[in-house]
């Protein structure tokens, strides 16, 4: 037989695209359209309904960037259409090839009832099936003219990322607003052809099935009447039917399809627009559920549900009904799909708590898995936290984006830093916006790593980010692929069902231990430094407020614990941990608002803390210590006078209690407190840091060396830092001034001032305090660079085989060598409050109050010694998607801690991030809890969420070894329970002698619920 594949394939392509696709709608009549441009921000329906509208013609430009235009549409179904399937078809002038991040609209009835959205690949609104001829149709359509930020494929900066800079020129041209008859035979023929053609081209050339489909399609094209596609469609489908009826092989892979609409809570649009995106998509989903009884939709992010509940109550009621019918599956159990690296441990716990509680309260559903397909790597703390929140499974997809190494599993057990394992799946379809194309199905089978062990994978399907979610076309594809030879079998089902079946068939799946590091998007640890600082500060301020509010509630008659305010503030912080806000990969508008929100949160939380401290009564000036470690530090009074004070963990003490063993001396550019001696060079770097206790020099080169690198990644500017950034740099060694600015027995400080680049300035104050080996470097930057990254280096005379970086509830060790491609790919990594390097008997830590990105490397010197260098990534200057990212002023502190054990480092990490609080007139109170036993670390103290008055304490083991101790309470203890993160009992705690016995495995997290005795 002659090879005629090319002729037939090209024939099918042309007939499908030019004749069949265009015949799906058999007849149409235009709507009468009027328009009203809403001034400024979106308005409620009632305001739009009462506005004055003007006539509007098709092919007319409309919609300034970020604007809202309301269209009034009136039409009448022709009498001759009675009994047919009639739809409204609306094309707002959709552009590009991405169905999200552009024009979208929500169609309302005249009474304000939301019907359905229109999106680029979902342009219809059902009217009647069958329709009644002569029916009057009256719609009000809220259309958002959101600019396509990706229009230039991230090739150049854009001013469209903020309403303040985007301009007012219309950016869309309205194309169509019609009543139309859907020709169902042609509609289904279109899908028959698509499914068979796509299956065919992804089969092997020698596969008989490919050739069978090819010639079936050729015969089908012979049957098409090009002058009457509608009249011949049924006959053409009969030709195709045998090819579509051939059952799949018994050993065919099974794809579990789960309806999904990944909607970023903010990204290339502001939060206010996400509130509307969710209502549009959820309207589509509930409408699709009415049409397809076998449809199931999985939806995460409790925050988005809350937005719909509060702003679109009718859509909310439809969601509730879909949940009751089993077609809508709340998943994920998190407040938002947060970044997987940057939120603190307690914040991740609260993400899970707030998310799960929302779904339980409003739907009676306890979610059983973490649904986090699109974050930029995942902390090794996740397995334990997920399990402690009552989850059985974890899903993500993003690791498939690795630049260097292909992750070896799709279905596996993921083991965290404490040993907890959770059943985990990466969809081998490599997308969370699947549409069941032939390419996707072939890739899922080809890509699946667990062949021979497992037989199934999951595919989230539907258009995200405002694309409208799953469509009827995708559902029709799924039906055709349910049992089709040459394709994996597709079943639409709940993700819980998929995970249960996958685990049952493959209980001995392989194990991956440690973090899930994404070999891409490494700059998300650094971009938008003020956003990250706002998050870090908010987390610690909330910890502080909860501790002192609990202390006041237990000790101050008449004080009421601020449950509602703390809940609201936590949710604001959790929202901004979304995986495009906190990582710094959103447009300017998003980060401008985030900074304002963090400022508001700080003000409110500070007021709550001040109120709680004041409630303890008046008296002497006292110092309050929110950290879990006893502290002896120099603090400043309200008038700036330094005083040395010893304060217990989670407690307070009079200002000035305690005395350091030696004063600080300042000689020239040398700071000495008897523990460390720091020499500052003329160029402003640290020329020497001598650990006087150990009798050794700490540095092996210029300390605090600031290096400015060229930073132009290959593609995703705000997201990526590529390895070639290291090749071009400038060391900042020209100090304008090196000046002693503080010379006191309790502290000494030297200020270094520099100017560099395009008008940037940096001022650093190097401070040594009495009684502490910690060397603080308080930093102020006025940053005006572009496409640069600024790093601060500490070359240390230590041969470290690995670095230890703090993550949530513990730390992770990473090799300092690059023996393998996996290690080499970790050239930029994430930490929280500290990084520690050490050799047997000696260690050094670098601590920070708001920095996450860093790198650690080592070299061997000519003298045979080893230099291990820790470098912090301070600020970047990407231009896409926010051309002003990181521009302007920054203030933060990082510190060098010589002679540090892990235990020392943990304590100083808390100390730098939780400054001692001085209250000029405050009463004394016993610490709510205190701990006896090294390694047992208190992370949170609060009152129970159920408002019972019980005290909840979250502990963890912080050194990486077993810990045993006793928790003492500052109140009469009636009993104690070990609970999960939702404060539900797991076991009775061992209460003995007025304390609670605590035993923890390495990095174990434990939540204790303490009931009070009424004496």
C-alpha cells in the first residue's frame, strides 16, 4: 500500500478547521447591544443596572486596561428555532492563545442572577434546549478588560502591570454578540474528528491502529458534503463510530480526570480581579455540572470560596448544592495555595487549619489531601504538617519543570525531616490545565515513571486563571477516551478515589527523602524583598500578639482574648503567602497593595500586643521576651539608652536586670567585647573576626563582601536566577565613609557608607554588644539598579561537608560540594532565619531577619585549608512582570554568629526576629509556659480556637536529635492532651507533678492542649 499519510492528514486538518468547525452554529441573529463604562473600580450589579447605556456596535474598541464595561444585550429567539438548542455566543475580542489573563465577562439576567461566564474557549451561554420560539432575552454582561501581560512573551517590561501606569486606551475590539443555534451533530462530529486525529498522530508509525484510523478518517472526509456539512454530519459520524468503539487494551494505563481551574489568587492581575475570576469560573462549573452528571470538579483555596460567599451569594448557593450532589470536591485544605518554601512553620500550620476548618464548617467536608500543583519547590517539613492536619495524600506537578534533572517518580512516598511519610503523586501529564488532547494522553503514558508498579495517574483538566475552568468539549473528550484502543483509559473521578486506588495497588511505592527542590525559579527566594520582609515580620508579630494576649487572658481580669481580630489578621497574612505574591512574581499592583497590607497588619498587631501588655497592669519598666529561649541582651529604653537585661523565655523581667561580664571597647575600627573582636577594613569589609573564646580566626577572606552581579536569566525574570549570573560581578570596595557611631560599655558600632551603580546607596552599621558573640549588620539600601542581584559573602575558615539551613520546624542539610548534577543544580537555595556551617567542634552561623535566598560553596586554599563561603541574596532588580521590582529603600539586618552550635543558632535566630519589647509601665506575670529540656522549642502559645479557654502550645524538636523534657505552666493545670493541628485530641499527655512530660523524635512537631484548673 502506498504511503498517503501526509495527504490524508492535511485533508482532514483543512476540512475540520475550515468547514466543520465553522458549521457548529447553524444560524444566528445579533443581539442589540448597549454599553456603559464603569468609572474606576468595579461596581455592584445594582449600580450597573441603573446606569445610562449608549448604543454599541460590533467591531468597536472597548475597555481600557483594568477597566470594567457593562453591556446590555437584548434579543429575541426566532419562532422557527423552537425546539432547537439555542445559545448566546459572545466574543469580546479575545486575543492570543492563552485562555486566561485577558478579557472575561460574567453574564447576568436582568434581575442580577449570575448565569455563566464567557471566556476565550468558553463563549456560549445556554438559553434553551429545546428553546421556545419568540422568547425575549435580556442580559447584563460585566466585562473586564484585563490586559494580557504575557502578550510579548515576557520579552520586555510593561507598564500594564498597574492601573496607575497602564493608561486608558481601549485594548479589545468586540467581535460578536449573537443568538445562535448549536448544531449538535456537527458539534459532536467536530470532537469525534479531533479525538481520533490526535490519537492517530501520537501513535507509532508502525502501529496498525494508526493506519486504521488514518483510512477511516479518509473515508469520513469522502462522506462530508462540503456544501451541507450539517446535513451530512450524522453520516460522517457513522463512518467514524467503529474506530471510536474499539476498546482499550486490558493493560492500558488509566488516567483519572479531575475537573479543575487553577486560579492564582493574584499574579498578573490584582486580588480584586481574582474575586471576579472565581465567580466567573465557578458559575461555569456549576452550569457544567447541571449538564454532565459524571462531571467532578476539585477546587482548593478556602479564601476564594469566601470571596464568592461574600460577593456572589447566588453562585455560593450553587456551589453548596454541587458539593451535596458529589460533583464539587473541596480539596487542598489550605487557605490559599501558598508558596511551598517561604511561609514559616506556624504559618503553614495555620494555612492547613484555616482551610480545613472552612470546608468542614460550610460543607461538612474534611479534605484528605494537600493540593498544591503550582509552587516553586516544597519544604521537607510538609509531610509531617500535612499528616498532623489529617491529610493522607499530597499532589503537585511543578517539579516536572526541573531544568537539569528529571525527577525519578510520579507516585511515591515522600518522607519529611522527622520521618513522616505521605503518599504523593505528580501527574505525568505535566500540566494542571489538561484538556485530554492526544498529545497529553500520549505524554502521560510515556512519561509515567512507575510502570510495572502502578497503572494509574491523575490529570487535572480545565482552563485556569480566568479561562473558565472545564468545558463541555473537554468532558466530551473524556467520554470518548473512556475506553478507546490506543489511548489510556480516562475516568472522571474524585481525587480521593484516585489516591485510594493508587495506594492500594502500589503500597510499596518508592520513597523520596527530604525537600522537593525545584531546579528552576530560584530567584523567588529573593525577588520583591519588601513583600518577603512584610511576611516575615507579620508572622513574628502575630506570634508575639498571641503569646501576650494569652498571658493577659490568664492574668488580667476583664481582658478578652481577641479571637476575631487575630483570625482576620492571620487570614490576611495567609492570603499574601500565595505562591505568586510572597515569591515576588506578581505585577506591580499586587506588590504595591501587599506592602500596604503588611503595614496595616503590623499596625493592628502591634496595637493588640500593646493592649495585652497594658492589661497586665502598671508598674515598673519591663522587658518582654517572646522567644522560646532565655535571653541576656542589650536593649534600648524608650529614650534610646542601652541597658543590659536578662529575660526568661516567654516571659518578662525588669529593665536593667543582669550585668555583662565584660564591656565593649572601641579602638579605631576594632570592636571587642571579650567574646569576639571585629576589625573593619578601610574599604568597609570585615578584615578579621576573632573568636576570643575559641582562640581562632573565623574569616578566611573579606567578610561582609558585597558583590553586585549581572542578573539576566534566560526567561522568567522575577522567577529565575540562572547559573551564569556568577560570571559577571563588581565587588563594592569603595567605601565613602567608615565611622564609629556608637561607643558605649554596652555596645559599639561602626557605620560604612557606599555609593554604587546607577545612584544606589548602602549604609551598614556593624554592631557588637556586651555579652553576645553575635555581630549585627544593620543595612539600609536605596536601590536603583536594573537586572542586578546584590549578595553579601562571609568566607569562613571551616571545612564544612554540608550546610544546615533552617526550614519550618527544623533544618535541612545540603552538601557543600557538587559531585552530582543534583547538587550542582542547587546553586541557589532557601533558608529561613539562619544558615549554619561547621566542622567537628566548631561552627559559624549567618542569621537574618528577612532574607531567604542564599548559596554556600567551598574552595581549598593554597595553604591546604578550606574556605566555606555563605552568601546571602539581599535584593534583585528584575524588570518583568514588575519593571520597578525592589526599587527604592530597604531596611533589614543580618548577623554573623561565631562559635555557634545548632542550639545557639536556633536561639539567636529567634532573638534577631523577635526583638525584646520594652514597656515603660507594665505588670509582671509568670510565663504561660516554660520548658525544661534541651531541644524542646516552643513555636506558638495561644488560646484554643473553640474559645473554651484551653491553652494550646505548639512544640518541636529543633536540634535534629531526640529530646526529652517537661513543660511547666504558669497557671493551675487540670490536664493535657496531644492534639492534631486542628486541636482535636490524639492522645492523653503525661501530666506529672504539675508539668507535662514531653518526648520528641528529631524535628517532631507536637501540639498540646492544656486545660486550666479553677482554683
